[in-house]
C-alpha cells in the first residue's frame, strides 16, 4: 500500500478501502455538533430534507455558547428551538454556562483519536489535538450528517509542520507557535489541506497546547489540522494514528520552536504576524482572555502569574471568559480566578463571550483591543471602528498591566 | 445582463455578514446587512441579479452559512472568485447560491457579465473576454444541479458519489 498521511489513514479506515489525497469519499461520522449560530439553520434544513429522526442521536450534540445567556428575545427564541429539538430527538444539549463547543466536546471525551468529527463551526479542527480528523462545515452539510450519519469529503493533501526543539523560551507558548505558522502559511495557504504537526517538541506539549495549534489552522484556510500522537496523554486507552514515514506532503515547514519570541497579529488579519517587541508601547484599553483558542486553565494560570498581586493600568479593562464550566471550576479550585478578579478582571460566563461581537464586551469606536482569540477581522468583536491585536494570554496580561502592548516576562 | 461588483482578496465572512446579525432565521434581515461594513454603498448600487466578483479566498473565516444565504437573499445571481474558502464554497453550493471558480479572470467593477452555469463559461461583454470556470467534483455538480443539498437529499435520500 502507498504510504499515507494521518488524514489519509483516518479517512481510509472509515471508507473501508485506501483513499489518497484528491479522491472523493463518503465516510460515516463518529460525532457531530452545532452551536446557537449554526444549529437553528441546521435544524431547519434537516426538517426541510424530510428528516424525522436523527441518524444517531447519541452522536449529535447541541451547544449554546455563542450568545449565551441570550442577549435579546430573538436569540432567546433560537435557544428555545434548540432545547425543544434536543428533547424531541433525545440528543445532548449543553446549555448556557457549559462552555465553548470545542472545549465541551474535549472535556466530555466526546471526540477520540482516529475519529471523524463534523462540527458546524469553523474551529472544529481543534480536535486534531486528539489525533482525530475534524472539519468545520456549514449548517446544511451538518443537516445532511444529522440525516444520514455520513458526509462526502475530498481527501485533503497535507502540509507537514515540524516543530523542532525541546522547550520554549520564557514567555512563549503554543499561541506564539500557532501565530508563527499562520504567518508562514498565510490566511489562505492551507486552503483545502490538512496541516499535520510533527517534531520532537510534541513530546513536551500538553493537550491544551495541541488544541491551540489545531485551532488556528482555521486561520490558514485548512480543512483540518492533526497533531501526530507522540507525547499525547489521555485518561483512557486509545489507538494512535501515525503517518507513514514516506507519506506525501505538498509542503514541509520546519520551525525552530525553541528560538521563537512572543508573537502578535496586528489588525485586521490573523496572518499579519510580527514579534511583540516591534509593537511594545502601542496603547490599548481593553484586554480579552478566553475563546476556544486560549480560554483553558493553563491560559488563565498564565495570566494569573503575570497579574498576581498587581492591578490593571488605569483606564484599562480585562474581560475573561473561561472556556468551559470545567475550566471555571478548576480555576476556582486553585485560586486562579480569585487572583484574576483581585487584579481587576471581569469574569464572564463560560462561552464565546465577546469573541464574535454579539454581546458581553463589544469595544467602542477607536478602541484598541489586545485579545487571546484567533481572529481579528475588522468588526469581528462587533464594532468595525475598533482594532484587535491577537497574542498569547501572557502577552495580554502583561499589556493590561501597563496599558500598552508589553512583553510577558 | 448582470453587472460585476468587484472586491479584493481574502474577503472574510465577518465582512460579508457581521456575527451580530447572524443569529436569525429571517433571510430578509440578513440581506439588509450584507456587505455593509466592507462596502457601505453596496445596497444602493446593487441591482438584483448582479454578480459579485472577488480575488483569492473569498468567504474565509467563520462557517456561518448566513454569509452565502445573505448574498442569495440580496439577489446575487453568481459569485466568481479566483478561489473560494473551503467552507464558504460548500455552503454556497449547498444552499443554491451559484459560485464559479475562475483563477484567471480579469473582471473589473462595472463590467457586464453573461454566464452559463451548466458549462461554467463566463463572458465579459464589456471586455470581450471569455473565461472557463474550474470543474466541480461530480457530487457537488449534482447538488448544484438539484438547486442545493436539501433538494438533493429529499430526492436521493443519501449521497451518491458519481
Ligand atoms: S470562542 Fe470565538 S472562535 Fe471559538 S467557537 Fe466561539 S466564537 Fe468561534
């Protein structure tokens, strides 16, 4: 058999015969989810398709996270529609406060290594951290999965990213690596492809770190991102999927991770990436830490380590949205939340928060935001007159202490 | 004949329809805000049936199907790009918004366009040029010919590869 990438292996295992980049296949899906942005349209399309019953209710998950709790009656009614559908169809519904869809799916061990998972959200590739093949789709594609339990896919070509080094510089995290990869591949550089992570650094990366790397493949246009399973530790037994040695890649990117410095994406594109040092001193008034990129316990701890015993610069605010209820509970247990609140942070509900500009902290005209999220498109946070810089939680925390972009120590 | 409205590379879905407007099932409210941050005069200049033309990577960013739905509801008859972001491309075909990938088009704003979806041939009447769009994979072609994935699945009940 011809050597295969991880994506080719997972798709072949599901198709029942070997498939290679460029071929079309129809594969059974191990799990699927939709959020309050995408589920209402998916439910409508499912019903229009003639759908009466979900193909696999135990594999379908609804999450209310994008505008949660509902900021107005229109959205409240969409949430009701989701709740009613879930109770009628006996599928899981994670209501407000559960957290961001991607974190919820990982916290609850919904996605496992080797799985194919379809999410009606563009950051679904995040589960590639678990050595799974996960794709973002729109509502109608998801409705088809709900109806048939399957999806048609073109087997993607793969880009290999090799992360060299055994440790990162102080103040550098997986976010800085992800930003560097987005910079090198650009916002369209991985379109239709799978970004596969390899290299000795993987032995030193946690599940959270791996989630950051895969999360931001969405900012490269990728179909999916998958981390090779070296160093992956999970609380259950699993069958890892490795790439074959001679697998074919369209491009190989070698990154000396040990030599990286903190990175920042400047307005208005996530691939407009520079060293933080080049922007030190730029005034900011609003910091945001959260999202499916950087709202996990280690992210809140990184911020707390910078903010412990200190307070926000005058005129600066900091909004923190823990990525899930589990993250919030863990961060309460170890005192992280208390440290952040004492420093002046506003903790908001576990969910997407201000990431997508619907509620919970829309910036004002002319405001400059430093955010730990993944996108800084103009208007992303709800106001096209504001500017968004993207950086790691440590860089955001260092910046809200001084009121201008600062390097984490 | 349809008039072309030309946009740059990497137009993201937040610019096509901002996230704050996406939480609705009311298509006319989507149409009311389409492209408003990117091109505030869009709704004045756009005539039903006109064509949107873009460079690389049109529709990058979020998976929101509200982006192609908003364009369709506004009366866009076709979107042409050098290439499309993956999820947008699938979504557009699934909801029945015609999209054609033409890597070498030289269409300028205001050009008069004629097109044939079945053959993928686009004629730029203003410049007297003809372009051939990239072929769709067979399953996508079948979905487009049915007018979208809802109609396709209603009819076939399942996916058929060729
Ligand atoms: S946190 Fe932001 S990027 Fe992540 S799923 Fe929510 S809206 Fe999307």
